[in-house]
C-alpha cells in the first residue's frame, strides 16, 4: 500500500503493482509504502477519505500469470501455491480448479484451508509474501481472485465506494489519467517511465487462452462473475 496526501494505491497481486509502486515512490513526492499487499481496512485513519486507486486484470489472464509466476520459482513456493498445486506437482488446470473452489464447503477445499492455517503468519507486519494471514482465511469464500478483490478493495459494508479502478490491460494510460484527474503533478521523467518502462516481477507464459479448455474457461466465468461483469471482461 502506497499512501500520500492526495491518494492511496492498494496493491492487488499480479496487477502490475511493483511497476506502479516503483513509479510512485521514485517520482511522486510524499509517497510512502506502509505495507505490502495490505487491504483497504488497514488504511490509517489520517488517509481515510482520500481517492483510492486499484488495478484489476482479466480473470483468465490473472490465473495464468499467478500460476506461471509461482511455477517458475522452484523450491521457493509461497504457501498458497504450495497447497493449491500439491507442492508443485499439479498442472495448471487442477491447480486453478483448486483456486476457484478456494474456501468452498467440500472436504478438499476445507483441507486446503486447514493446511494453510498452519503455514501462514499471524500478522501482515514485515510480511512481503502473499499478504495473507491465518485470520484472513476466516472470510474465504469461493474463487480466490474474486475473494481477494473484495478483501483488498471493499469497505466495511462490502461496497467499493471511493475506489478508482484501472485496468492492467490499459495500465500506462489509465494510471496517468488518474493522476491527472486528481491533479498530481507528473514530471516528464515519470511519464517516460510509465510509457516505456519495462514490466517488473512478471512471469514468462503464452497467451492466456492457450491454457484453457472449455470446462475451465466456463468455471472461471461463473465463479469470477463479479469481476467479469463489473469490468466487462471476456475470454
């Protein structure tokens, strides 16, 4: 989470958060990082009421990025990937199916949560990993991406009031438009960085459509309907 006297940036996993954070901390005066993958509810009182910025990504693409990023770090799996992929043994379809049923009522899903509760930390302080604690799992309910979206961006009433969403697919334009709209001065050096800077913390993978069969495609469409419909995403 990046805070300033004009706005707050909330960093959802695998939505170019490293790139955005780097630009803000380097070029925008007064920005400071107060936590890594901290959700909205952790926002200190003095920053309440400021415009909130968050990025969203096509769900089918998001799962491919998440899977490949973790798969390409053998021996350094984060707890979530380790459990969902059975220690890296599961392939894409079975791992993502587990993610879609995250927090479900089945014995398998409940077993996954039980294992995670034993491996996740108790606090987010100093935690630069996946940004989850044991207590976070108490609200786990359905598809991981949609659950994280709600957990990171919604307020106490479950609404998204105050949030300004930008699409990762249009990141460089949407980011600059947001800063201009709230009258944040953007130096030319920052504009250049945003327009042509290299991706950060990314993974190598083919186009996301190559990873799906019809069953898995529909499973995501049905279970991540919140994001699909709110932002008009299509496969």
